[in-house]
């Protein structure tokens, strides 16, 4: 969905602070001297939804907190070990 320009919607309304940053499009810099390079990923990353029991997810969160890694990293490490990836 394209951003809409609502002008200065924040003016005279203290409850809408920061809203213009969400709706107003940023100023584009057309500087040809600077060429932005995006880093090439090693592999394409695809998202895949995973359904877990609440008790399993809770146990993984506790294990991750104890080891200092994320639940995603825990799951990926087990999959890599199991299937020799």
C-alpha cells in the first residue's frame, strides 16, 4: 500500500506525534555519485511457518534463554544435526 501524504497532521494535536513519519513519504535523494550496493546473501532465505505446542515452545524459550540463543537457532541446529545439512 502506497504511503499517503496527509500534510502536517501532527500540527495542533499532541496525541498524533510521529504519525507523519508513518504516512508521509520520505524525501528521495537523487545523488548519482553515490551508488548503494546491497549485500548479496549466501543463500536465498525462505520463511516457513512452524506450529508448536505451547508447552514445547515454552520449553524451547527456557532452553534458549539458558544457552543465550534464540528459539529459531535452537530449532535450526537440531534440524541440521538430524539431517546432516
